[in-house]
C-alpha cells in the first residue's frame, strides 16, 4: 500500500487520485493532495507528431 510522504497516510491503490495531463499520469494523495508520483504514458502518440511515414 502506498504511503504519502507528507501526511504518512496509507491508501489502497484504488483510493489514489489520478489526473491525465498530455501523456503524463499524475497521482495524488486523497487526504492531503500531495503529489505522490508522475508517470509517462508509453504508447501514446504525441499531439505534435512531425515524423513522416517513409
């Protein structure tokens, strides 16, 4: 179970607050709203894709 480093509360993974921002997943503590993690979403195509198919 993840423990918040600010308020030291234990939470189940299902209780954490998640925000999806442009291919980055932000995870917050539901008690004190402290940022607990930032994760890149792999496999998503970027909004500005300048690669051309050959």
